């Protein structure tokens, strides 16, 4: 699960797909309850941006056994 804080609002989504290109750069595609203003379904978000923008994104991970 991912929570994005933007413009004083919170957007909640579930990561549905991760795609890596030939250089290892990953794109994260998210199913949102309501899309944030800067998210586009066809492009997703860069995994590096999610990792680096810790004040903007909160990640909640499940435990894998």
C-alpha cells in the first residue's frame, strides 16, 4: 500500500505492477482510491522518486513468509 501526501491531501493506493526497462529503471503502477493530481495511469511513477521523496510517500509493506 502507498500513501501520497500532496497539497494537504492524502491519496491511498495499492501497487499493482512494477515494470523494469532494459537499464533496470523501474516504473510503479498504482491503483488509487482517487488519483493524485500528478499521477498518470499510462506512465506510473518512477521507483526512484518514490524512494527519494520520503516526505511525500509512505509505503506500507506486507510481510512475506
